[in-house]
C-alpha cells in the first residue's frame, strides 16, 4: 500500500526542467502526503519561476523591456551580492523601472531589498542603507497583496529602520498571503532573530529550507539558524550552521561575525582570529562601538559575547580618526565617486559651519560619517544621491563599517 509521486516543473517552450521532486508515502496517510506535496510544489514555484523569468528577461533586448521585466533582470543582481558592481547594475535597472512607473510597488520593494543586501554584505554603510526609507514607507502604507513586496519592505523596516514590530506585522501579513513562500519564511525567521525570539526563528527558517531546499538564499537561511542557536547558547550546533552558510554565501558578513563569536565561546581562538581578519579586511574601520550601536539583535547574551570576542581580536573601542589623506586614499575616493555615479547611490560632503553660506539649508538629509568631513546621504525614490557644492571640503572615502550584523 505504498505510494510514490513524481512532480516536475518544466518550461513549456523549451522543455527545460526547472525543478523535480519525488514523494513517498502510504495510503494510510494519503491526506498528509497530499498536503506535503502541495506545500513543496508551492514552495518550489516561487523561487524557480522568478529566477527562470529573470533569465528570460535577460535575453531580451534592453529597449523592449517594461518595468516588470526590468525588475526581473535586477533581482539576481541585488539578491546575492558577490561584488558591488552587481549592485550598481541592479539599481540602475530598478531606477529605469521606476522611471516608467513611479508607483510600481514591487520596484520600490526591490529598492528595500537592494539596500538591506548591500548592508548585510558590507558593500555599503548603514547610513547608505537608510536611504530606502521612502520606498519602504510607500510599500508598507499601501494596500498591496504582493507578499514578496511586503516581505522585502518589512524586513528593511526591522533590519535598517529599526521598526521591529512594524516589520514583523508586515511579514506576518505576507505569510498570510503566501504561507508557502520560502523567502517570506526566511525573512520572518530573521526578524524573530532580531527580537531574540529564537524558537519561532528556527521554526520559520527550517520551514523555509523544507519549502525551498535549493533556495538561492539557502546560505542566509542557514546563517539565521546559526544566529538563533548562538542566542540560545548552543554554540556547537551554531558553528555547524554558520560553517554551512559560509560555503553557500561567503560574502554574507553576518556569517563571519557570528563565527567570530561562537569560535571564541568554544575556545577556538585561532579560528575566531581568522574570521576577525576577514572582517577587518572588508571593514577596515570596524569598532566595538559601531557594532554595539548598529546591531539589530536584542539578545543580551549575543551582545555580551560578541563584544568580548571583538575586543579580544583587537577591534578598537571606537573608530580611529584619520587626519590628512594620502594620494592613494584620494585616488580611492575618486574611484568610489565614479562607481557611485554608476549606481546612483552617493553621498556629499557638507562644509564646516565656518565655510557654509549664511542661511544655507541642508534639506532632508541623513548624516553619514567619514574621515575629513561629514557626509549627508539623501535620496529620491529610496535611492541615495548627492550634489557636491563648490565650497565643500574634499570628499572622504566611505567605509562599510556602519552596518548591523
């Protein structure tokens, strides 16, 4: 009385197989098997269809793309950021979509997703990631039934905007709209992580893995499980989850941060130092105070152990103040400015009080620290932009240190 069910998702035009799975059961539990098949198929459809559609859109000539196709092309570029160039290209496509339809909810949600991804990988600073606030607000204030849009904006609100309960509410609404979305379950699990609600976090993240075992963000899912186990004090299992995540998405800096802490807790000081060196290379001016100020996690145990591990690995208490910059630093500034023009995300130096013209107003801007002057990040449609006044001081190099783990 055994049953075996084969399922396959194929592209009708080419016959290419996008996904397949086998299910075994018995006639005694036929209804449970039916529910499992339905949930797994639904969970597979979302990421596989989205990424297949993204590949189709990339094959189109750019001139024929509508806003929807532009967003499809942008998604793979902003989803797994192995290099900042991908972020620039993805945001350019999203801006083109918003130029075609300024109220396109999903495009604004992708702005949120790009900004959280860039901060999590430490390609951008925390201040730069805050520039998505207008897009997040637009999505969350809408009556959209787009579950992914609510998930992206809700996670931004919790992770960057620090509106934890508002973000959680948006993600619960997204779950109600699509309970079989692996992406929604993943982001819901992470917000529970921030709130130190570790058992619900693990439940949602494990469900995301069951629904989409080949999810493009499987490394972020496993990192989230590691974070929850870390906060529960189960360091041995946390290491296993973190190390798995490291092989799946090495640029996701929250994994390395977590490993610094759990290795230290387990007495593996050499491994902790190795992860600290990775973080130091990517975030040269990382400090203990920056970590404490920008982390999203509420867990006091997480904070205490991470602070101890960072100090033990030589991270300074505060960011060092740099004085006059070298020619190499000035060249790096020029390259950063050129790259920011391509991405549409830049920051401008604000003149000192003595040099600012009388009555000059700063407008709606947010401060972003750097050496040699203050930065002000402002934006339109959630994408940061800049203008450099003629009387501004020389622009400093942006450092990716102001990010939460």
